[in-house]
């Protein structure tokens, strides 16, 4: 069975985020970059994540720091809520759902991006107040995108 891309689009990974992550095509906007970064976290491609930070932000980061911050995290799904941009800056609001051991969490962030040197870069983000531990409803669709009910999938 072919799985849809981790980023929540209806396309398969090979047609969605993989060409961006593999640098075969550039992210056409900040939302595409956000989706590819989420996918890179899901597949643990920390080199790509580091390379998509703005050059000014990246000088303070290492792959080791990214690996440590994501330890034990299983990224489940992404919901992009809003995307706004002009020629040089953009904002993407999203909710990312993830699991650490037996607990589920939601990260709600308003991310900032810049367009420099012909491409989009992630600069930083502001965590929203509703971020934190998340309790899915038993009969809701599973966070992992399986289309099963939560109680019959990750909620077991």
C-alpha cells in the first residue's frame, strides 16, 4: 500500500515532499517548505531540517541539537491552518501532532519565513497557547493518517 505524504497532502511522498527534500525542486512558497520540514522530521532527515533554517539562524544550530530535541518523538500528522506571504516574508500557521512514548501532543505554531537568495528559509516560530499534551477522542480519526478510528489504531 502506498502511503500519502507525511505532510498531510493527498499525494504520495515521492510526488510531494521527496523532490523538495532531495533538492530536485525548490519549495515554491513557505507552506511547501513547512510541509517538507515536517516530513523531514517524520523521516528523521535532520540534515535537510538544518539546511532549511535561514543562514543567520543556522549558525547557532547543529544536527546533534536537532536529533536531541526530537529524541523519542514520532511525528504523526500536520494540519496547515493558514499561509500568508509577500515577496520577501511569509507566515505559516500549523498544528503538528506527535507522540512521545504513550502520550500524544500538539504543537501549534505561527512560523516565520524569509525569501532570500532565490529560496524560502525558516527563521523562527511562536508557539501558541494551546500547544501541549493532547487527548484525541476515541472515535475520532487517528492522528497518524491511517483513516482508522483512533481507538483502533494508535489509541490501542
